[in-house]
């Protein structure tokens, strides 16, 4: 008969337990580190231009008198590509910027309609995101220098016109931060903007891995600093949008967005000061509002710019030429691009 007393019981070994725990912890840390590296490398990885990528619509197909232009970014370390479309006798210029890894042709339809409404239009693409590829990019940290370069070019090109801006996705987030630093911009439309860099990465991780981002937060931020030279907190439109007032902001967002958390739009709206507008579309994906209802989209955008750039007088500025608002505080996102 088998007796329990004959069974040899293993002895507890503190040393084995500690080594096992350390091995398990090391494995978990390796996974966390690997995910953090993957997030950052995916974010900043240079884009490869497909053979057919340049075979797209241009101003030629739409019959608008656009000029190919280049202008320096804020620090004059590279040239930014764009189209400038002058309208005879225009009193306004609208600066249009696409999103992450987007090109100027992506927003050409909107540009043509803004031009037909009587505006000069400057549309550009962020360096490394559009037709110029092969270099690392960021999610707004260095791109803001391109936006501020566009503001300088538009003002230099037509000094007497009043400036507005339209941005999409990352371009909308950058436009918020750039407008907060550019008193020349008197009205802003932000379509599908993210509230903070951290939130858009968190949203992507949650949708992809179905895990809380807090697990990867610190290591992703560290890798972002080591690989790209900045931290999450240095790209926060949510912090800057309240400093745009008394200049107006229109926020547009689709509530079916799978790229940027749709709840970012109400957050931005709440942080903005008057005058402000919020247009949420229930069954619309990322940057899809224009395509969902082109006529209504253009009616709202054109009416917004007509009201604030053509009908109402310019925002009162102080003696230094700055808007009569509180100065920007906190970390400044500008950097010299490497």
C-alpha cells in the first residue's frame, strides 16, 4: 500500500524563490521596455515614399492658381513645402495643415473651396511627413516650428491680410499650440485634434493591446526622451488652448474616431475660453467630418472665418503687439530640429 509518509516533501528554498522572482520581474520589465521602444520607434520612424505616392491630385486638376512655394521653418534648418493660392483683393489668408504623415494634397479640396470663398490660402505639409521623407518625425514637438514658419511666410507674403488657420489631427494639435504663440492668427479651426501627446498614445495602446497605458507610461516617456529629445508633457494642446482667447476657436470631431479619443474634443472645448464653438458628429471617423457632409462643413467653416476675419474688427493687442491675454506658462514645445 502506498503511504503518504513515503512521499518526499521538497524543502522551501529562499534562495530559489528570490532568483525565481527576480527572473520573473526581469521578464516583465523586458516586455514593458520592449513595448515602450516599439511605441516610440513606430511613432518617429522615417516614412518610406511608395512609388505611386506622388501620383495624386494637384491644384492643376481643380483649376486653382496655386504656386509651389517653400519657406524656412522657425529655426531655418530646413525648407517646408507648400502651395500658395492668391485671391485677387483678398483681405484674409487661411493657413491649412494636414495631419501626421499627411501631405498637402490630402486637404486640397478644402483649400479650393476656401479660395473660392475669397481667401488667400497657404497649405503646407510638415517636414518629413509628406512628400519629403526619410527622416524621423515627432508628434508635434518639432513640427510646431514648421507651423510658425508658415505664419511668418503668410504674413510676409500678404502683410495686410488677417490670418486664420485650419488644422487636421496632429496638424490641428500643432495649430492650437502654434496659435497660442502667434498673435497673427486671429481665428482657428481644429479638426480631430488630440488633447495631449500622452492621451493619443494611451488611446492607441489601449485599443491595440487592451491594457492600461500606466504600465508602459514611464518607459515610453523615457524612450521618447532618449530617441527624440522630448517628453510627453512638452506637447499639450490642452494646456495652450486657453491662452488663445479672445481669439475664436472652432473644434470639430467625429465621435467614432479610432485614432484620437473623441473625448479629447470636449476636454479642449472646456479648456478654451470664449469665443469658442464645438461641433461633434456622432457617426464620423477620424478627420471624416468634411466627407460626411461637405456642404455643411464648408458652410460652418466659411461662416466662422467670415464672422471673425471679415466682419468683426481685429483682436485688441497690447503695445508689444501681443494679444491682451496672460503669457504662456509651462514648458515651451519649441525646439531646434536636429
